[in-house]
C-alpha cells in the first residue's frame, strides 16, 4: 500500500467511498444527502492542509484522509484529521496506515497535538484504533449524534500529544 497526496483525478474514486459512508449516517456529522460538489470542497483540502489517498499496487483507492489545523489563531498548533476507508477494504490495515501517516505529518509539520472533534462512540473499531495509536477520550458530548440504529449516542473528543 502506498499513501500519496490526493490529486484532482482521484476524486471520482474518493467520492463513492465518502458518499457511502456519509449516507449510512453512522460515523460522520455531515448531511446524509451530501452532494459531490460540497463533498469535494470539504474533502480535497488546499495547502497548508493536506488530503492523501491510500492506494494498492494497481492504483486502486482504498481509503483517504484529510488533515488540517483544528483551529485558527492561538489554537492553530493543534491538528485534526478525518478518514474514510472503502468498505470492501475495511479490516485490512488501511485505517491504521492512514492514521500513522497523519500523525507523522502533524508531528513533522510542527503541531503540538492532534484532536478529533467528533468520534461517534458506537464506532468502536475507530475508537479502538485511535486508542491504539495513542489517543485518549478527553470528553464526550452526551447524545451529540443521532445514529440511525442506536438513537442519540455520544460524540467523543479524542486527543493525542505529539
């Protein structure tokens, strides 16, 4: 697996993954009917922020991550990131590889910490992955997310010093 900067011509491969995950309504705080244009603006970031794709040896996009400042001004030393993995490649280490890549990017870019603002508490695989990469839950917004199967569930704020 290779992780490289996303290009404009990767969007047709990224969009179906993002659309599927957002439409399921289980993990992202984005509108379930997100359209491609808004999705592109949200996902394909401009420098100094960054979007990457994980691809296999054939160039197939397995997943993607976007990384950015979490805040501006005096809090701009805290990074954040978002991740998507194609459902058919789930459980194959794509998320872990992207997570490790993002942590390295943030550290190299001079960020002091990384914060994930909204990790749905029922997304136990993601919570476990982020914990294994050194993140901890520093707070939970009770009933902050309307899950299609579980009703109102908490949104974790996860943090890791770099």
